C-alpha cells in the first residue's frame, strides 16, 4: 500500500485525484479543483452524529454512525469508493481533519480488499497550505499590474503572458458591472484555492514575477485575498492604451456578441437570447444611481432598441450607441481620474503589442 501523505505540494502540483469523504454541505462550501465528493455520511446523518457527539460523547456518536451507515447503504458507499480507487490508483482520500471519517473510509475499503491512502491533516491542512502559498508569494515575489481604460484588452494581454495570474478567469467574471458570465462564479473558497494552485505551479516552474490585471477588491462576488489586494495598491503599473473605436469594437465583441453566444450555448437559442438580454439590462440597471436618471433612461432606450434589432435581424450595430455613451460619459472620466491618481506608479504605457513586449522583456530582466 502507498503511504498516507502530508506532501500537499506534490498533490497539487501533480493534480493527483482526490476523494472527499466530507458531507455534501461541507464540500459545497469549498473544495479543490477536480475533487470528487463521495461522503461517508450525508448531511442528515452527519447532523445526527454531531448532535449525538455533543450530548453523549464520541463512543455513542461512532455507534450511531455505524447504525446509520450500515447494510445496503454501507455497501453502496463502499462500492462507489472502490470504483474511484480502481479508476484512480494514484489518488488519495480525505475528510475534514484527516481523522475518524477518512480512517473509517480507509478501513472499510481495506475490508473490501482495497488499500487506499489518505491525506494526513485532511481538507483543513491542505486549505491552510494553499492560503500560505498565496501569502508567501505576496511576501516573496515581484508583481506588476496592467491597467487601462475599459475595453483596451487588459485580459488579452494577460492571456499572452506566461507569468500572469488571470484573476478574472479564476473568478469566472469580467470584473466590471457588466462582467457576469452565462455560467456562475465559483464560491469564495474555491476561487482562493484555484488562485493558490496557479501560483504554486508557476513558482514551481521558476516564475517569481507575476502580472495581474488591475482589479477592485471584488471580482464579481469573489473577493481578492486581502494581502494581494493590499499589495496591488502599491505595485508598479503598466498602462494599456487603444483607440476609442478599438475599445468600442472590443466591448461589442466581448459583452454583446460573445456573451450572447455564451448564453445560447448554455441555454439554447430562445431562452439563451432572453437571458442574455435580461443580463445586459440588469447590468445597466446596476449602475443606474451612478449614471443618474436622465442618462440611464437615454442609454436604456438605446440598449432596448439594440436588443430588439439583434433579436429580429441578428444585427448588433445599434449596440455601439450605448457602449459609446457609457464610455464617454461614465467609464472614461472615472478611469482618467484613476490614471491620474496612479501616475507615479506607471512605468510604461503603450498599445497592446508594445505592452506585451515590455512585460516579456521585464520578466527576462528579472530572471537575469
């Protein structure tokens, strides 16, 4: 039998398969990418055992657990664990702290003829390891931020670099009031875990300088780790520029054409377009107070006309009207103020090709 492991670094670097024996309610609060939830106890059973433990102690709780998970229920769960173990011979199982639940799961598998290792310390220890991974990177590594007006293509720059951390990708959100995707966001813990594993893998590959897109503390509903967000207030800045027309076309492609296709891909033609239109209108509504009544009503009328034309003929031309209005009257003044306030941190400014070349050269200079 392979030994039980506390080598969390190896587990995450190699994407080793893992079976989570915690109850579904625990799993849904936070887990690791690709992990399969095959619980020892379901939520109701766990609650009963927990109550029994508080009232009568550990022995009584263990006895109740065996009573609740016995016979056919036990056989079904062991069969599911066995199937996972056979399909993933290099994997591990774990529970919350690496204690009783994973030990019982391991014991029942052994009784079924399968020796399968568990993670020492369980979920809690692995979660702590990942939190510390991010904290250590912030303390030890060099970071640079890509800023720029809305629609300049900051995410495109991030995608072209081998030393970037795609915060919006990990959060499944574009970061603005219009940034919601057709698919939902991960939970906060899942977001933090994904980011930490990304950092771990890049540092293992020798990367010690990271490029980030300029973000506020929240990327949709996902909150950046506090130490990272605090650092981002002082990191050097590279400012990305593009023409007004280029920005309008990029926003049209991402937030209208691309987002509509995303919704249709997930929900089908009819429901997809309806949900896309609702999302766009809701996004404008989210900034209604900041726009003011007259401006909001004017842009809303343009957006509604554009959606009607898009639904009827497929043409997206009218969407440029509200995009141009939002940029000129709302986003650009806000970003111009931000640029002025951050001017002392800007070490380079240019269009996309120049910015990508600068950041690649910067990473090479750091290595040498």
